[in-house]
């Protein structure tokens, strides 16, 4: 290890002293504020909050930026304040320590973990409380760990200063580092309306421009490393940058390799809906909103755009075609006690006046574009064409028009719920008006916006990095469908639709301890018993468990077109998953050595990402990112050097995993072993 440490130190000195940096556009004026930190976390969702939480407990100086003014992402600014969890993991409380603290704080505040009495989750609550409670946790954590939190709401990253590659001859070494970042923080211009008056589509482009506007005043921030306390304390990296954004913004801005949308069908992704990659078909996104049941009927005006989206709305399935069922699905506050009811085999309590529901419904307020004309998250080619990858050109990497339509389809969905009489999937006579409900708006509403929509849409799929090449992953590391899916891949569909060699490779990959026998043809394919667990990674630094849950793109453009359907085959990979792991390799991008990716941007395939996207996973990934960074500082190494010799022994990787486990940030589920096939009971 001494030889490695000396080479690391030399590389670090070269990077720090290099006078040649990547092209960086000059802002219109010098930075209004210089900010230094050891960890710059971009994105204040649950992954970002978890990174900050563990960084603060380690006594680090953490800068946390967020495009909205709320911390918490899914539980707050995106309005998805219904924790997506699986029963066994919840019953055993096998979550990261910070996530458990958050759940416990919610329970103490309401005297109930589920104040909404929803039936989709064991915990549904108000988004505004999610922000407030999590913000308090971070403040308390900073005091407890003697760390420093520098919180920057209403802030976006505009530019990255990246050194050119210096490492040669090592495919695992990226050789580049982020030296600084330029950000823009906005606040209301004098005598204007407050933040959160207008929906995101009307403000996002303004937020990424340097110049003051009639709407916003701008402060230019320059983030850079906090220098070591002593001159002799040389590090290979003086700070780390974590992309915890919802769409993989820094992944695109830094131009590291990534994927979007459908992966080509292979033995690793056998349920893929296409034989070729399609970057435009990502999972749908959703603007959530709150609605309240009232004692008296309300007057509802039809939005001017309603008829455009009316052909889309539906209860989707007959067993779900009940307004009380849909209302209570994600009910986030229930001060009364409704009568017990059952519909479609689902038990719930009927809504009563004063109940508040958060709406997040596939054939309701999901917006599901899937073509190059309307995809939300722009590809690298689209970004290049738009000039967003030129110095000073970054504008967030999203299609503003699709944001606007997502807002409209959501507001139209409320009108359908209360006044609609059509159903696109179930036909006439199913949908009945429900006038005793009102749409909640205002800065004191559950979403904290004048317009009533969530401050940011719920994003289900981001730009997903391609990890660095490693043993068994010559094209770059990636978590795939077969690494965690419970699907029966021996069915006729896979036997008949996969080429023979691809099917053999699939069976071999799933054979577990029998893999060598299959590979040598000493065991017939139809005699193979597939493994009954997820893939076990030697570099696992976190855990998660959720179903592979699809909100697929639509077949035609525009998504709301009459008669439109899901993209054919997109739901084939949906289903239950085994408890799964978060390998460190999935968080390390190519090219850049002082950057980690947490949350939805990890190296996971399109199908795998449909499970790796929920609340507890995001927290676990963020906790792993911060602990890995703290460990790298302590050991004087770079994160990729913890995994660059796999599958050979990595003693420091073992030490990192021991640290995570001792913290209560579990790197693996109990009794994880290649010989343990007892995972069917994990619901």
C-alpha cells in the first residue's frame, strides 16, 4: 500500500499545481461570494441530505445546493411524501441510521408515522413538514458532529472548472478533478412576487442566467476546496463533489459517460423492450399536488387546456376505479376517522371533510414523453446542439416545454377527478364527478406554492453513469436487470425471443454456484436452478429493496394523444425484486476522480433503475457517498482506488465496509452469502 500512497500523493500534487484548466466561461462579474468546503453536494433531495448528514457527523464542512428552497426532494419539494418501502425491510428497521432518524422524527411530530392513514405506505405526511423536519435534523447533526453546513437554497450550478487528464496507462484512473464550481443563487427582485409564485417551467431558464431580471436578483457563487488545516496534510483531492441532482445535471455538465432511457436487449437486460438503445424513452415524471375533501360542493372551472389532456386520464384498472380508493391511496393528512371500506380487495378508510390527499397517478398526472421531439431530459447530442455544453451555456439540461405540459396535465387531472366523466382505459359510465373537493394553493399549502403544484417534478429516472471498466465489465460497470429481478426467465417468452447464445448466457449468469457447470456444458440448461437472491458485490456500500416499478413512456407523441398507449414491452421487466445492494463502483464516474454520484444517477440499467429510485435507497446511497469521502480523506486515497483491483482483495475496501456497518449504514442485508438462497420470504 505504501507504493500506491506515494503515487497517489504525486498525482494529487500534479493536479493541484496544474495551471491548465478546462474552458470556463467568465461570468459577467466576479463572484459575489467565495465559498469553500470539503464536500460540495449538488442537489438537496434525500441522497443529498443523506450525504450532508453523514458528512456533518464526520465533522466535515459541507456545502449543500438545491434548485428549490426546500430540502428533502421526494418527501418535500417533489411532494412524494409517502415513503416507498418494502414490508420486511421496514419490519426489521434495516435502514440507514439517518433515514431511521427521519422516520422517527416524523412519528414524534405527528404522534403517528402515518398521519394521512394512506394505504400505499406506512408513512404519508405533509411535504412542508418533510422539509421542516429534515432541515432541523441537519442542523442538529451539524452540532452533534461538529461539522459545518453551508446551505444554499434556490441555487443552481452553472459551470465546472475541470483539470485535464494527467494519469496515463491506468484505465481505472480518471485523472481529472473538479477544481471549482460557479453557481447562481436567485432571490425575488425588489417589489416582486415571492419565490414559488410561478411554476418551474416559467422560472427555470431565468434561474440559470447570470443577469438580474425583472423576476430575480442573482448572486454569483464560487465554490472551491477548503484547504487542509496544515501545509503538510497533502491530499490527492482537497474536496469532493457529489452529484445528488434529480436528473444527473453534473453528470451531463462534466461530460462523463452516461446512459438515458432503454438499454438494448441482452442477457443482462433480457426484458428490454427494444433490441437497440433508445435514450428518449425514460420513465414518466410527475408534478404532484394536494387536494382537500370538503363538506360542501365546490365550484370548479375547466382549465383552458383541459380538453387537450382529457383523452389521457383514467383510473387505469377496474379494480382501482373508485374515487375514495384513489383519494386515500396517498392521503397525507386525515384528522377525522372515516368508515372502513374495501374496493378491489384493498382495505382503506373512507375520506372525510378535512382530509388532504397528494396525487401521483400513472394515468393521471404522470407526463410520459418518449420521443426526441418531447423527451424531458436532454441527451448529450441534444445538449451539444443546443449549446448547453459550451462554456457558459448550461441551462439545466431539461426541455422547458415538457415541464410546462407536465404542469398542465397535472392541473387538468385535478379537474378530471372532480368534474370528469370519461375514462380513457375503462370507457363510459365509470368516472363520476366528485365536486366536494378543492385544489390547495398558496405558500402555506402542503406544496408551499402559490400555484399548488410541487416545486419540482418527481423524477423517476436520471442520466445514469457508466461506471469504470472493471473485471467482468469491460464496457464499464453497470447494475443490470438480472442482478436483482425475481422474474422467471425460463418462461417461453425468453426461450423463444432471445437468440440461443444470449439465452445460454442468461441462464449461466443466473446459475449461481452452478455457473461453472453450465459454462462447461456439463449441466443442461433446463436442469439449472437459478439463484434466489440478488448479485452480491464485494464493494457493496448500501442496500435497498423495492419492486421494479414502471411508469413507461408512451408510444406516440404527444403523450396525451387520444388512443395513445404505453410503449410496447416496457412493462415486461416490471415485478418483484430481491433485496439488493449498492456497489461503490456504481457511484464512481469515469474520467473525474473527485466526484461521486448518489441517488438516481448511479450506474444502473433502465430496468434496474426502476427499483433503485425510492426514498430509502436514495438515503443509503448518500450515506455511502459521504462515508466513502471521509474515509478517502483519512487514508489519503481516491475512491476509485478502493475498487480498482477487484476481484482481488482490497483491504481498505473491507475497512470502509466495516466502518459503514458500525455506523448503522448497512452495506449488506443480514446473512448475505452466495450459499444463502433464503430470500423468497423478503416481501
